[in-house]
C-alpha cells in the first residue's frame, strides 16, 4: 500500500503492516536475548570482583580532582616483575575502630555492623557532636594463629589522619568503638574492581588473598602470613562498577593491634585518692617493693581487708555472659541489694582470682571480688546466695601492670599474654612463684571505654579467700 514506508528505521507518521510488525518484534526479541546473555555473563563477573579497579586518581581528592573523596595519606610503590602487586606505605595517625568478637572481618554481619557504627561516629555520634568527613580507604586487619588456620583477632577502622591526636579526637559515644594511635604500616596488596555484595564477600576476598600469596611467594618477597588486611575506597552502599578494593599481607607487624596491652598503664597516682589527688578513688593500702633488675615486675604487700565475692558456678570467668553476671551481681550488692538496703563504699581495684590444679594449667576455681570499705562485722549481708563476705588475709604478690581497654571477647587471650610476659621476666630474675594462684586487678569501671586504663596481673603465694 502507498501508506507503507518499508524503510528502516521508521520515520514519524509511517505505519507497519502486520507482517512487518511480526518481523520487527522478532528482531527486537533477538536483540534483547543477546543483551540478556551479555548481561548474565558479565554481571556475575562484575559481582565476583573481576572488573578493573577504579584508578586512585579518579577516586581521591587532588588539585586535578577537587570533587574526589578525602583519602588518607599514603605512598604507593610499584613492585618490579609483578603485573598487579602494589606496595603501600601508611604514616602514623589516629584510627577509630570496631574490634570484632570473632575476628572475622569477612563475615557479612560483621562487615555491615562495623561500617554503620563507624559511619555514625563520623556523622556526629561522638562527644563533640562533630561531623567529620570520612577519610578513605576503610581498613580492616585480621590476625591468624601460628598455624595460619584460624582468625584470632580482627577489626574495621577509619583513619582520622594527622588532623587529630588521641587528646583532640572526638570520643565515640558508641562504647564498642575505640580510638587508637597507629604507628604506620606497610604491605603488599592487589586491587580489583566491581561491586562485591555481602553474600559473596568472604569467597571473593579469599580468592584474591590466594592470588596475592602466590605472587609474593613467586617473587620471594617478605610478608607475614599471620596478618591480612583489606582496603575499601568506596562507600559500600554505592552500587556501581566503579569500585576499588585491595587485599593483601603486611610485610611485618607494623600495624599494631589496638589491643591494649601495648598501651602503658595509667599511673596509679592519677587513679587513687591521696593528698596530691584528693578527687581520686579510694584504693587498697599496700607497701610496694622494687625488684632489682626488673623492668615490668613489682612486688606488693597488701594488709587484710574485707571483700564481697562471687564464685563462678561453671568456673568460666572468661565467658562474656558469666563475667557480666558476676560483675552486675556484685555491683547490685554495693548499690543497696543487701539486708540493710544500704550502699556500701567500694575500694579499688576489683579483683579476679584463678586457682589452678597441680599442672598449673587446669583452672579448678575462679572468683570475682569487690573490696569494701567496712569491717566484716559492719558489712551488710548479701541477699543473693551466690555472694559471700569475707576478710581477705594479708598477702604478698608479684605484679605486672598494663593499660588500655580490654574487651571481653579478648579478655582471656590478653591476660594470658600478660601472664606469659610476667613469667618470662620472673624467670630471668630467678624468681619462681607458685603459679597455682593467679590474680587480676582492675582499677577502672569496665563499662567506660578509653585508653586510660590500669590492669594488674600477678601470682599469689597461696589462696587467700578461705
């Protein structure tokens, strides 16, 4: 018909016959089919981290890219003879970090939980209500056991850079976030692109770690198998293919764990009440003796004192729930849950006592105790049958102090490490205490999270509760 224009593409105002329409529909379906096949083939690879990484110069703010993201200061060094390895060096700076209970930074829930907690801090959830621009990349560290088979420690962190110190940085309102002074780090990594969703996170990253490990061993470059890290240069909520991820290994343990045995103990003079510190907390009296040649160890002699104590029924003082039950039960007693309905003045430090079997390894009894500022005769009786009030006899103890906040998931590991350090020095000094009775003392409220802490661990010559 003269009303039909048989040319393709159609011009406005022209019409199709039924036969031509069928043909067009067929061509469109074929085209859509090939588009779908291409998308279905490429999209999984894009999700699996096979896309090219976004170049750093396109991400980070600079004179040439004024609208880019604020990035941390770092030095990138090319690695000769490798097509993809990067050697990255970071200077020292302050981190705000979230330490993970199971250490696995590749776990979906850990990843999302950590990101949103730290992002809220930058959005003003801090003691200064201050909004801070996020500084990329988002960092994570995983520490493995000596066999390299199990993660024993891990955290996510954002850097505050050199703009802040521990004294000037806003303190997190979230008690699960901490500030840490990083001393600088370096490591080898591989960059890759694409959006990696949380469900594929662990599998994809493990594949990339294996590639980095093989390349490092091929080139015989030094690295630590115990310490892996990841870097994320994008907000994980942004779904696009222009992403940059890096995974790698540290060259050495320059990235110190924000574990708190690395932090010096708060001086006891700043904690305990005295003429020089009238606003301090009341502490137990003691006589202290210096040990010639000792760098860590001190010896104290404590007089007798009254304490209310809780015996762990399942002998599991390093279990988070058991520890909290013990602390809260004792705390209720001093706050009036007693037969006199009176508050009882507590004396610091509160204590943990561990009794071991003859092998010095198997724990057979464990307690938490609060010293109290009353005599045994004047002490109110506990209402909770799990509590007892006793006079603790005078005792000598060899001690080592350390600082920082130790969270409950890492309580046992950190304390065992500190006992090992104490044992090493005592051995070097020719002192062999009976390691059947161990004690740990804390001078701070365990719900207050900051670096200004004092913990002491040591050994007693005999059990002194009975």
